[in-house]
């Protein structure tokens, strides 16, 4: 196991979404399952936001020394059985579960969200879209909480424009679980007026009760450049970069 | 020993596939009030004792074949002849 690289790398201008003036480039793992297809975008976005992304293959039993983990979008293991159901048993996911149990920050995007739900690291389940159609478009999200570690760059009530692209994003929780989520303030982003998949109570993003694991259907990694319509995704990915930096710089 | 697992969306869970099939059946003129679509898994279980086989399949359902939040399941065992 190598030590986290925290040395200076000159030449990269500071990017929006980063509050720290530190030049350290925190390592953030991007887990690659067979069928993950947003790896390159996640990698690029993390790089732009000042991180040093490291790809971790699903068969790897250990994570390298990283400060955060991103589970990217795609169709891990072909989405066979249920989306995310097979990926949850990969060796890398056991390592991710240990990392999360140790307080490490984990962000699941789209298929990554589905994997986290199937793995029991996040509450709830994602079902086929109400329309049965694959949706691929920008949506507006309303920030419900900004006092959570992975939304620290946002403000409550803020509207974020971030694209969705999924066939199974209809979030479901039974009445008892929904009550727990509301009581614990674990619903942190909702679709604003335009629910693309029929998800319960317009839920787009939830966190675990500890707040270090977060999953969302929209794709922040596709929204880090105004040229592509929005850079609001930087606020979310920028937060995990910051948390990773803090974790790696914190005295052991 | 052969085992068949039937996995169904729980009552109250939105089943858009079932809705689409129901609408198509009505379109064809069938008097259908509801259609729900589940999944059938045929298994060949390496166990001679039905009790042991059932216990194994129960574990398979709990760990992988069904998501208890949204799906229910039934297990049927058939002794090979």
C-alpha cells in the first residue's frame, strides 16, 4: 500500500467548487465494474476539480490509499437480475463497505447509487422508471440540505441543473423507511417540479444516517463545464474532492 | 434436486411493465383488470435432502434473488425421478 500522494503539482489553475487553497491533489477512487460506462467522465471531472483519480477494478480486494470513492454510472454486470444486484458482491465493494464503515466518503452516481442501495450502504431501492422509457435530459434539482459533507458547496433551496440518463431511477421506500428517512433528514436532493422517473416524493438523492455515503441518479460528472450546459455538478463532485483532501491530510 | 423460485413485485409497488402489458392485453380485447410481472428462476440444487435444499434456496433468495424491500418470493421444490 503506497502513501497518499499529496505533493505539489504546478500548472493547474484553481477550479470552482474548491474552497481550499491547498495545492494537494487528493486521490479519489473510481470503481470500475464490467459495464461501467461513465468512468472516463468521472475521472476527467475529478481531475478538473483538483483530485487525482485512481481507477479500481471490481476484482481488486483492497482500495489504494484514497480519501474518497466514486461509484460511476453504467450497467454493471449488464444490470442482470436487478440493477446493482450483482456488483454488490464484487471484492471491490467489500473494500468500499469497509471504507464507508471507517467513515470514508462514498458517492454513488446512477448505477453507483443502485449498487449502494443493493449493498445496503444506502436505504431504499431503485425500480424501473414509471414511464418504462429511458430518460436522458437535464433536470432541475432542489437542494434540501447543504449541511451534509457531500453537499457542502450548495445552499438550501438552490436549484441545480444536472442531466439524468437512466431506465431504473424510480426511487422506492416503504412507508416505514420513508418515515425514517424524513425523520433523519436523509433526503438531500429532490427533482424540482419535473420528476423524470416517478420516484417517490421526487427523491433524487439520499444519504446514509452517518452522512458519509450519498447516492443520486443525476450525473454530476456530466455537468462540470458550462460548455456542456451546466457546471452545477462541480458543486457535488467538488465536495467529495474536498472531503478526500481533508481525510488524507488529517493526522492518522 | 430442482427448485423453482418465483419472485414478484410486492403489492403496492409500482410495476410499469405489468401496466404496459395490461394495457396491451386490453387493447387486444381481453378483459384484464391487472397484470404484474415477476421473475422465475429455475435452479438445480446440489442437495439430497429437501429440508437442506429449501434452506439453501431461502438463503439464495435473501442474499441475491429477491430484494426484500420491493419483492416477495415463493420456493417450489421438485424431487428428481
